[in-house]
C-alpha cells in the first residue's frame, strides 16, 4: 500500500511539472495565427516584396504599426505581426511562436523573422 501511495504521489508530481511546463514542449498551444497564415506561406515572403503582395499571400496581420525603436542604421519603418500570444489564466510563463515582417517607408519588405518567445 505504501508503494502504491508513493507511486501515485510521484505520478502526480511529475504530471504537475509537465503541465506547468507544457508550453515549452508545445508552444503552438499558446500561439494564435492570423486567419490566412501558414508557415509555408510565410516562407514565400521575400525581401523587396510590396505590402500588397505580402497581404495577398498572408492576409491581414494581427497588427501593422510604425516601428518605434528605429535608429539611423535601421531601414524598417513599419512592422506587421502574423501571430500573437494567447492569453491563458492557468500558466504564468508561456512560450509562443512569433512571425514578423518589417517594411521600409515605401512599404517594401526589408526583413522577416520568426522564432519562439518566452514571456
């Protein structure tokens, strides 16, 4: 009986640790994507494309805003995000995938980047 209780307690503790860190193993669970977005479509985006071309491939981003952290060496005037972190009441820390495209003042793609963010 004692071994059974210890086994149950151990399984319980391991389950809590796994569930507490599930976002590390499955960041897609904590990421929302814009309506037409897919990773395959994101890979089709190339530097020099117009915003109109990008919109025709990826659809409307979650946000499109002026880049507020510009310095004299940066060409990126605007940025668009095609993913966002889901809000979740059960987890304090979350991993999520991000997909951004940056545009110059003429709305031509100057950079695209993606990755996994830990908040």
